[in-house]
C-alpha cells in the first residue's frame, strides 16, 4: 500500500501592487462608463414639481374660500332683492284677490295660481330669454344684465306665494273686524291699511321666512343661465384645479355648508316665531 499523501493547506495567491492597480483601473473604467450613460439630471423646477405633492382638498378650499364666498354673497343679494320685489307686488296681487270688483279679483287669482304652480326653473328661463338684454329710453341705452333678469325670474314665484299668503291671512281674521271698522265709518282702504294688514304680519311672517329660505337655496339655479353665483364659481375652481375627482365632493360640499349655515338659523327662527304667535303654516 502506498503511504497516504500529505494534505497541504491551500495557498492563496498573493496580491502585489500591480494587481491592486489593475483592479482599481477596471473599477474606474466601469464607473466612468456608467456615469457617461446615465441621463442628465432634471432641472430644479422639474425636480420641485416631481417632489411637490398635489394640493389637498382642505388646502384648495382654504385657497379659494374668499373667491367662493364672494359668489355666495351674490346669492344672498339675489335672494334679498327677489324677496323685496316679489313681496311688494305680491301684496298688491293679494289685495287684488279680495277686491270687490270681480274682474280684478279673478285676474289676480289667475296670475297668482299660474306663477305659484309654475316650475321655478321655467320662470327663470322665461325671464332670461323673454326680457330683452337692453332697452332704449329717450336715446339712452340701458342694459339689463343676467343677474337682474334672474332677480325678476325669482321674484315671480315669490309674488305669487306672498299673494296667497296675504289672502289666507286676511281670510283668517274674524269678520267682525270688518264690521267694526265699517261701523266707525272707516273707508275700505283705510281699514285694510290700519286694521287688517298689521294683523296679517304675524300670520305671514313665519311662512314668509320659509319662502325666503327656499328662494335662497333656489338661487343656484341661476348658474344654469350663466350668472356668476357660488355654484358657477365652484365649477370654475374645480376646472382651475385640473378637474380632479377628489376635489368634487369637498368643493361642492363647502358650497352646501355655506347655504346650510345661512338657512338653518332662519329655519330655527321661523319655528320660534311659529311657537310665539301660535301660527301653523
């Protein structure tokens, strides 16, 4: 048998200076080629655009809140003007419904029922497209802007509803008050002004305030015809922010919150007046 071979430990090659220089040179060549093939770095503006995250819905609302609130104030102005104009002509129309002359009474009733039962959007379109954009008086041209015609369009249903409210309030008064005024030789006109109408105010006030809340919320219909109220401005803000889907609900929710914050106290005050005057509407 042959004697077993002795196992010698594996000897690693020794690295001398030439090997180190060679590996360093190869590493530099590889690194240089990688740098040469790498794309150019983007400019600073592009880098900021990539790093910057899209604006959050809350920041968008805070940014545009003053702009949107201007539109909401315009909604309030339209509603107040429509209520003032409609209430004035509604009182006249309501008095016409109790006129002693048959043709006045019947025509006032017909006008009241027509505008009271017509859709508000139809009346708004009627005012927008049937009323001229301008008219000339003694050579002077007077323009009629869209917001003014929107006020007229909203004043028509207000007029009809106030007319019916006044007629109902007058009919609810005891007939003895008419007899007492007649016994005192009060003319009919003076009786209405000094005796009947003051008593109708507390009966009309709660439903009148409810009507104002409805008109205020309905003023957003003016956006359909191009009036620059809050809903129109909300759509413009949504488009200016790129039409992002996640902004739709916050923006329009903010608009709804503004109307709620304005109309809810009116509703609570109406309920308080109803309890105070014990008037059921």
